[in-house]
C-alpha cells in the first residue's frame, strides 16, 4: 500500500474508477504477474468466497491487458510496475469482459432475457467490426446476426449460448491478436437456480456456452473465470481438459484475494487506530487459502468505515443460496456435527473442491465442501496431498453468522426461540418449559430424539445464537467432568448459565426427580468452576417431547 487513499468506497469493483478518484486501494496487482508466470494461456478458474475481491481482480486484469486503455497511468507506483517483463503485456490485447452476477434467474426465460441484455451491452461495444477491413461480408453478417436490428438481437437467428464464441472469433480476426476473455461470477446463476425446476435447463445452457467458448478455441489467448464454486467438469465443463484451477485449498494466489495481517495493520494505522488490529484479527481473520492466512477484506473495510465497530458485515452483503437451501434440509445429526464445529471441537471431513450438484443432497461431505468454498468454514488438510480436512469456524464474525444459521434451521417458530432464550437469561422456568415444549411438538420428529445428545444438540443450537455475548460450549471439560452446556458471559450485566440434560429411559421414572439429579450433578462435578458472579443452573429432564426444568441461582 505505497499509495494509501483517504476515501474507502465500499463495494467499488472498478479498478479504473478507484485509481481515477484516488480512492483507498490495497495493492493486489501482482495477480497480473502470477497469471503471466503461469504461461498466460489456456483456461484459468479462480474460486473464492463472495466479497473477497474477485470482481475487483477481474477489473484490474481488464485495465492491465486491454488495448483500449493504452497510455493509462493507473499502475504507476504499484507493485506490478516493478516488473518490466510483465509490462510488455500491458494494454496489448483485445479484451472481452463480462459479469454473470445478479442476473434474474427466477425462471429459465427470465435468465435468458437477463443474459441477452448483458450480451447486448457487450456486443454493442464492438460495432467497429462492421467497418473492419479484415472481415469479409460473410463475417460481418455473423456480427449483424448477433447484433440484430436496432441494437436488439433477434435470438431466432443464433443460439444465445454461442454468441460469445462468435464474437470472440470476429474480434480476433479484426485485430489479428488473440483475445483475453474475462468472466466474473460464472457460477452465480447456477447457484441461484439450484433446487428449482429449471436448474437442468440452466446447467445445459452453461455446458453449451462454456464448452463452445473454451474448448480448443484458438481465438482465445487466455480465459480467466472467477466464482465461488468449482463446478464439476461433467456438469458444465464437459470435455475441457485444459482448465487450470486455483481454489481455497490448492492455490498459488493466496494473498491476492483477502487481506494479509500486514495489510490490515497498515489499514488500522493509516486510519488512526493501530490498537484496533487485535479486534480486527479476532473478528475477521482466520481464512486459510493454500499456505496463506487472510482476513475478510469486505468486513475489514466495513469495520474501518463504520468507525471500527465490529459486526457481521459479510452476511449482510448477501448470502449463499446453495448453503441456505442445504441447511434447510439438515437433520439433527447434521446440526450436531455443525454444533461441534462451532464449539471449537472441530470435525474431520473429506473436502471436494469440485462440486457435483447431484451429490449435495445425499452426501454431508458435499455440504461441508460447499461451506468451505463459500467461506463459512475453514479447512486445513490433515495430511498433505489428501482430501480429508479439519474443519473450523474462521473467526468471530462467522461464528455469529453460523449461530444465526443454526438457529434458523432448528425450530420453525422464531417467537418461541426468542421466548426460550429470554427466559433462560431471566430464570423463568415456566416460560422456558412452555416455549421448549412448543418447539419440540411443533417442529421435531420424535424419531430423532433418541438420546440425551440429540436434546443437547437441539438446545445448544439455539444457545449458539447468543455467541458474541456468551462463550457457548458443550461436552467440554469443566470442574471435575464434562458439562452438557455452559455459557460464560463475555459482557457484564447478564448471568452465566450451566445446563445439564437428562432423558427418561424408563416410563416409570420420576421426570421431576431426574431434573433435580441434573442439578445435583452440576454441583457434584462443579461444572461452574471458574465462573465469577451470578450463575443460573438448569437441570432439564425429558420424557419424549415433554420437558421438566428445575433451576437454581448460584453466587460465587
């Protein structure tokens, strides 16, 4: 960051505009060198979570390679300017750059209309082809067919999926130079459509478009695609053998997407609060891309721009529809595993960075793979060269997001959840019992309430919503044993909470006595050891979906 800039423009994705307006910019231009050093040919796919700088990277590559911008000064003083071997490529190529982000995908027809509107803009930028001395009339007729009358393309003349292939061919003939093709958020329409009736048609469209555009296309110097997910070749990259990928696990571009610790220190210092670095680290660090540990760039900039107030800025900028849909169908066993990850216990799973959509509903590892790629989980390979990874929550921001997702996917009654949590923090066992019973009878099948662990997972999932205010743990060592649930208050004014759960295994048992035994176990095992101040102790016993709750207040 040799040229720190005073204005942070949140969401700005146009490198040219940022440089022209002298806005704050963290120098990621060595991405250009990385691309050139890899041979500068073929097809290259980069996957990262949303809001990690992919669109700005595409804009930067366009500004550097596009011959339309010859003579610009945008790169003066930046890292790439120190590499003369790269500068010989600067503004030397025709570039076609498109973004597939936020296209209307409610129906297949809506998508085709939105895609065509996007293409109209791209095609209109090349009307010079009609006057090209390097194109004969037959070639110019191809452009006329693409363009259509009065600037509106007549799609009956040409399959939409092949428009880009033909446009790139004409541009290469005109300039006598191969084209640099840039495609941002290539997978966004498919992710938005997953689980809908027209998903199959969408997938077929993308298979036709991408295969025709990228397979053995001698008109393309290099194609660079970005997205969140690396979709399996059999889904959309059929027959494409020269696709090189850079994803969250296997990457040589680690720090090109996201901020490094040094960059975040410099940002905090430049804006007058170097002491805020530790808080930024706690909230927004923890992502590991290949061998690099990075911070969420969107959240860091929002954090600084709002006066260094920490919050879950990332999820507020838009969620991942595939993750949301998968979580909606997750059973309690799956939520139990996610709860274990959220508690810091971790979980080992096979992470496959190449997603086949057909696996998502039948393979929980596929869910974890999507969550890793989407940025909700961090994955570190257990053994180098193997797919098995240890999963964890990257940081405090994602823990807060994670807790909300778990809460949303537990019971369907948000009112009962709120009532339950409020009553826990106010020692109101009557409301606790009523709201808990309502949720169990209203949203949980008795077949999955087979043991104490399933009840614990249910309750702990709701308690995770209080993460940030509380350090929430389950099945964790405290005192002389392992508590079921313990919530240590992180901010003053509210009590600590310890919960022990029992399940009636004998229909003749006294369920009220079981709840009292749970309280006795809390005392015997001293699960509240180390907690200072007021502690609410809860013994909860279950007979099927009927709970009995006994409480006690402890001062220490």
